C-alpha cells in the first residue's frame, strides 16, 4: 500500500515568520540567524513519524528569485532548520521547494511554474517520487495557498491560524476551506492522529 504523509509548509509552520521592519514586510527569515523553530514542532513531527506518516516539507521559497538572499544563504537557513529539528529529535523524510516567482528579478527563476503553491505540483511530485497516496495524506500550512495546493493534490488540509472570521470571507472567495483549523503544528498533529486514519 502506498505511504501516507503529512506535507508541511515551512514559514509560519516550522519556523516563525520574521517582521522585516526596514522593508515593512512579514516574510521568511533572510538569514540563518533569523530562523526560530516554533514551539512543539519537534514533538509534532516525532509523533507523526511514529504513527507511520512520512513528514515532507513542501515550501515556496521565492527569496532567491526576489533577491532577498543568495542560494548560499538559503543553504545556511536550511542547515539551521535541520539542526534545530535534530536537536528536538525530529527529522524530515523529504524536502520539496519551489524557487520560482513569476516576477523574479533573477531571470532564470522567472517562471510561471506548476510547483508554486497554490498549485499542487510540489505535492504531486513528492507523492510520485516517494510513493505517497495523497488521499491518505494531509497538508498543513498557515496560508490559503497551502490549503488550495493540498486540496488540488487530493489531500485533507489543516490551516494554522487564529480562529477569527476575518478569514471566512477569504476562504469563500478563494474556495479554500480547510478540513480543520489549529493554532499550531502540535495541535494539528493531534487532530490528524485522533481522527485522521
Ligand atoms: Mg507559510
Ligand atoms: Zn516552482
């Protein structure tokens, strides 16, 4: 039987988003020093893997394309993430990234690609390469783009965020209603383990 997986978005799920005050934006970390593992993430990933789920990162990382950081710095941030997870006893079974952006400053990355969420390409590629059955799997993310990508791939979905109905109109507009909302990854993992099958 094909494997079951929990696909995870990175920024806002594994690590905290960063407020870049000079640019006035909330975005991914631009340096390894800005990487902060969120509470409960190590435990959540450990529990999901113990229950037989592959845990697979599926992340848009357009920061290189936008000129926010270099490929080398991206590698440092990735190393920092893996160190922080390992220190919490947690490991990822796979990592899938989309580095493209339709308005990239870096020409080679200026692509209207099938892998940038909300499109499901990253999840579909991971499923094919890792022998995962999307219908037995979940996508957990903090954005409606994650929910759309998860649904598009045929997964169940959990949105991380606060229970505020500011989101309800957007969910309607985007036709991106998650199966559940949870406040953090550990709560999401418990939802999956308690009824996810
Ligand atoms: Mg995110
Ligand atoms: Zn892409």
